[in-house]
C-alpha cells in the first residue's frame, strides 16, 4: 500500500487531425466531395490551421467531433472517476475491482489531509484497516467456497473511494473543450481539475489550432459565469 501520483499518457489521437477537421467543415459549404478535398495537396497545412482556428473561435464546433484523443490514466481515485464518467460523450475502460483483486491497494490522499500530520496518520491507518478487513472478508468467504471473481465483487463493497484506479478515456475534441470548460474551473474538485489540466497540456501541444484558447469557461468568456457567491476573483462577475 502506498500513496501514488497521477500519471496521464496520450495513447493515440486521430491522424491528420487538422486536415480532417478542415474537410469536414468545408463539406458543409461546398459541393466538392470531401474525399477529393482531403487529398488536395495544394491546400497548405498553414491554411488549414488558420481555417480551423477561425471555425473554433466562431463556435462552429461540430466538425471537431471527427477528431478524438485517447488517454491512459493512472494514480487517480475512484472518487475522481465517479465524476469523470458523468461526461457521457466519451468512452471509458476502467480497471475492475471485480476482476482485479485489491490485495495491496494504493490510494490517493487529499492535500487538505496530507498537510496535517495527525489527519494524515489517521487517514493512512484507515487505509491499512480497510485493507486488513478486505483481506479478512475474502478469507471468510473462502471458507464458504466463495473465491475469485465471486468473492472480489462482494468484498469490494468495503473498499474506499480513495483506492487508486486506472482508466482509458477517449473523447472527441468538442467534448474535450466542454470538459476543460467545467473541470479546469477553480470550483472543480481538486483532483479532477489536476487531471483536466494535464490533459489540456497534452491537447494544447498536439493540436494548438483547436486548444490554444481552451480552459475554464471564464478564460473564454472574459468574465465569471458562476455568480458572485462562487467567483474565485480571476475574472469579474458578469453584470
């Protein structure tokens, strides 16, 4: 058992992303076949990128749905993934506590607990106690010949939300922009905000024409839409 650190790795993204967005958008306004436009080498990548920047800034975002990113994520809590999967326009493949025995689970400690030595000690002891109880439950069920998957699926009810998990996530560019708007906000829970910022950094480097201005909603609007009660002060509240 140990405290773990978040790790985000880009597994794959759509090939020729700029060209793909470009032709998808051009098809909306042209009688030309997108298959021909896609292979037209006379249209420079610079021209395509400038065009994509314009459609993103104009809010014409449906062509972005043709390009997707797939991330491998580890060192995050079950508390985080319960929030993450609420973004429904995405695909998820998560490590199962039913098929994977949590014989020595790692965990995530919230910063507010970690900075207080007494609270941290209490938290870490709780993780040890839960591990011991989980292991004992498996042993007791084994006495009734309940083992393997059948035992794991019931013993997991004792596991904490702090337990570390791993997940593969695929989102298209439009959904990523929406995800960043909400989860990069200072009001987002600290762990999913950290994940969103790591994913945004990757997307920005790989596809700046789409993600150069991406981030919390206030960064795009120039004002805080959360209202005076919840405003962090980065931007003024809309009057």
